[in-house]
């Protein structure tokens, strides 16, 4: 490994791996063999079983996606977040739980969330309401659903537990797409979700920020903040790569048909020529990134049976389904309908094929 490769490896955002370990426990519970799923995500059973090992954020996201298909649970991130013990978050949880009021806790969540996951940055805004936004750092947002739905649900649960109130968001927006708010999401969260937004955000009425936290402990909080600051001191603050910035900007503009190189470079604060030169220095081209992103998004959207192909075409910036079909066949050698049918057939057989010898696959909860 040369120096440049080494620098890139060490700059990859990592996570404590709590979500991945919850997924692994669920797969074992269902009798689904872990090793093949982990291998495809670039992980090992040893990494999962060693709780002190941090995992690459990209690998964790991939593992969630693979596990959702294997378990036939299209709401896996939400289901995991709805039921796990929040204390499993560790130091991050306790520094929030020992704060005095909810606004203090959310400010600390903004500062210390990178201890849990370097690939997601939280921003707390209390000007006109109490809002928390999520931004992906050095990780492509793309069509990720499970990790962000886990984070959003966990944050709402956390606010409820800290205040001992069933707080209901006044607004909940996410960037990925679903046809509508699933009934169980609406029942648990207490609100509709705006899918296909330009931001990942949870907002509450302004008044909740002053709610007291029953477990407040100023002395413990002061001590835990010192530990958190020491943990942050060992982490690089500037991780965003040009490729991830380009991909995240493209994803926002694709449905509007405006994801051209000129507009993307303008939004990134540089000229078209500068963007091309900087991408070339990394062995990349704008058109190559655009095509790779489109095919990845298309494959993700096609796994969502409730998204019609005409809507997928629009989400990718195509005004005609025929143009999308032609492009997809050029990328993959098959039409979108053929790819969806193939994916459905594979997912229906995958759990049984991957179960441990002599282990019966249990039905989902």
C-alpha cells in the first residue's frame, strides 16, 4: 500500500458498529447465515463479535441493505431502532442523559455524534423550532434508507426517553424515497414523513427544548464531557471528499433534471474547469460519477416494489421511461423490469439458502 492509499484508508469514516451488531443479532435470531452477508459488505464475524472494533461506515450501510433483503424486511432500520436498549449507545447516550434540559442534550448530540458514527453529522437549530438535521460526511447519501431511518427513529426515541414525554415531531423529512409513510411508522412516530426531500431532518415545536431531563446529573455530565472531548481529539475533523460532495449534490438535483456538471460545480463553489481538473487528479470524471450513481440508485429503487418504474425514471432525471430503460439496459444488460423480477426471485430464495445447517428459519416478528 503506497502513502496515498494509506491516507485514503485511514480517512474512511468509521462507526462504533452498534447498528451492524444489532443487525447481526437479528440475522442470527432468524437463522440466517452471517458469513456470506458480512463478506459481501467487507466485514467479518470477528469484527462483529469484538465490540471494541470500529467498522467502516460504508460497510455498515451495505450490511444493512443486504440483511434487509435476506430477512425480507424492507423496514429493517426502523424495526431495529424501535426496540433496542438506548443505553447500548454507550458514552454518547450517558452524556446526553446526564444533561439538564433537552436543548443541552441536543447541543451535545451535535458535538459528539461523531464518536458513534463519523459518517453522519448532526446539526441542532433552535431559532424558530427545535430541529436536528443529518448530513452524510465522506459517505454517499445515495438511496440509503435503513441507516438514516434507524438514526431518525433513535433520535425521536431518545428525546422521548430523556423527557419522559411522548414527543411527536412537527416535521420529519428524509431524502430517500418511499411511495408513502408506512402505517407502522406513522403509528410509532406520530406523524407523516416527507420522503424525497432535500434534507434529512427531524423538527419539534420550539417549546420542547426547555423540557427538563429526569436523569440530569451535572457532576457526572462534566466528567463525561471530558471523556468525549478526549475521544474527539483523536479524530480528523475534515473528512469530506470531493467525490462524496459531488454525488450528494447530484442526488439532490437528479429528479429536477438539473444535475449537470456546470450546476454541480456552481453549487460546490468552483468553476466547471476546476471541478473537472480536481476530479481528474483523482482518476475520476463527472460523467463516470453520474452514471455510477444513477445505476446504484436505480438498483436500490427497483428493490422497492411500491415504486413504479415511471417514478424511478423521474427520480433519476429521465422524462421518458423509454430513455431510462435504454440507459439501464446499457448499464446492466437487462431492462428495469427484468432486474426487478430477478431481484424478487433472488430475495425470496435467499434466506433459506443462507440458513445455518440444521437451523430452521423463523418467521419475522
